[in-house]
C-alpha cells in the first residue's frame, strides 16, 4: 500500500476516500453489551464469533470477585510505573504463577501483548543483530523490530526449509539472531512447527521468542500453551503470553530465565516508561491463571467443537484453514469478504472480515473464533448461514 501522504489535511481525507473505494476503510462499531459468545448492538441480539474471549472467562464469577476485591483494597489505578511506587505484591504473585504455568524460572508483566513484543525486541536486539520472523507474524513484532534497529528477515509461513535457508545464508552476518514465531497464528489459526524451529535455533546458535497470545489457556496441560505441550519450555528463551484473549482480562507477560527477566526490567522501554497494570486487572488475571491451572485441559472441548465446524464448512465446499479455535474461511477478494460478513451480520452472526494489509492480497477471509459459550445449535446455525450466503 505504501505510506499515505499525511499533509496537508486534504490528503488525509483523500486517503480515507481511497480506502473506501478499495473496501479497506476501517471503522468502529460499538456494541451495547458483550457477553461471552454473544452481544447486543443496535437493539439486536447477535451471536458473536469475533471475540478472543475463547473460554468466556471475562464474565467468570471468580475473576469478577477478585477484581472487585482488589479495587476495594487498592483502588482503581496503580499510581506509577513498576520501578516507582506502582509495584504491588499482586504483580509479583501474577508473575510467579505465569512463570510456573510456562515452566520457566521467572516472568515479567507488560501492559499489553503489543507492548510486550515491542519492548522485548527493542531490548533484546540492536543494530548488529537480526530478527528472523515468520512472514505472517503479528504487527507488534514488526513494530518492535523497527524500534530495535535490527535487520528484519522473514521466512515463509511455517516453512522450516525457508528458515534454514535464511539462517544458512545470513547467520554469520550478525551477532545475535532472534527467531520469532507465533505458536498459534492469529489470522490463520494454524500451528507453528516448534520442534523443528527449536532444532534450527540450536544448530545455528540463535535465540527464540514464541508468541503464545492465542495458545495460552487453550493448548497444553493447564492451558500452558504449545511450548509446554511440546515439552520445549527449556529450549525456548522467551515465551510470551497474553491475558487479553483466552484469559478474559488484559495485559501480557513473558516467561524466561531469571537473569533475562532482570535484564528486561533494566532495558525494555515499554516496561520501564509505562504505568503498572491496575490492581483489578492483575487480580482478575491471577484468578484466570488459577482457573486454568485447576483444569487438566481447559481448551479440549473448544478445540473439538472447532474441528467439527471446520469439517462442516469443508463439506460445504469452502476453503477453511487452521487447527485451533480460530477458523479462517478464505474467500479471496476484500469486496466479497465484506459482503459475506455483512450478510451474516444481518442474520445475527458476527464474524470478522479480515482484509489486506492484515493478510496478503487475494487472501481476504472471514475469521471465526469459537467460544465455549457457543451452543452446538449456534455453531450449526453459523455453518448453515455461511453455506447459504457464499
Ligand atoms: C493480540 C495479539 C497480540 C497483542 O496482544 P494485546 O494484549 O491485545 O496487545 C500480540 N501478538 C499476537 C499474536 C496477538 O494475536
């Protein structure tokens, strides 16, 4: 797309018009009330397949209770950054739990997944280093790479031969090479080949950051994520997870060795220069982790339902991807995707039309995300409507 002209003001307006013409303009559409798997907007009841609140934890009584108690005890805000007076025992309790879940020595909280990725890359890489990332990696990694001034190299999506070729060709040009992947991809819902990536990382003497934004709470024992599930906790230097998706809260954390966490406390600018997460948010995140850690496999039923929906859509002749609770239906053009999304909404189902630049040109799709609060009837209903309108 290239950068739009930003000056004078008319060129900003012209940019918006152009986005309109290309069916790429982003707009907000507020909802009146959101519950897991459902929402009310414009007076209509809608089945919501667009949220990342996969386990419906945002409304769970224990999360709400702990959040309310934290407000009563500590008030609404944390008052300062962690390195000043904003650092509460609660933050440390959450970090201990997160590290335990991820099987690492220590963990560090960030105020969002976006800030975690930006802070990590800025802190861990510099001019003499390279970041080698999957082609479909989340935008926060791209932004972090820019801030780090490291060279950003991309390997083909989930393609370890492409990764090996880049490392073979370029490893010796750089001091450190940080490989970055998501364990469950946010737009394709598919799974990274973590074992082979770890093997290449060792072979070429690199480090590895795995973003488990969509795996935490869903995959592996106690929802620990795919790194733990594969028994790779010792191999992956930095395991990032968010509280904003399956855990029904807000914020993120990275699990790592103690020394690396101490290093990040001293260098990650998005950690140092931002106010600590509010006590209620931290308390709710603690309750969410405890909820997951009491369950051997919190994502099991959800993943089975997702597989069932994928089969129904495939049987209807649609191109469906993914191996997770995220189910992309590839429709091709932006225009068609928007139309299908709009028709589904008219029939009471909200999905997300995802268009370039978020996904490659010609690969526009409806992104469906499942939640444990969806009934089998609602899932069947969605499949029927999609069959109908495509
Ligand atoms: C959502 C997401 C993030 C950002 O997390 P937030 O907590 O929403 O800021 C980072 N990485 C991936 C892969 C994501 O899907």
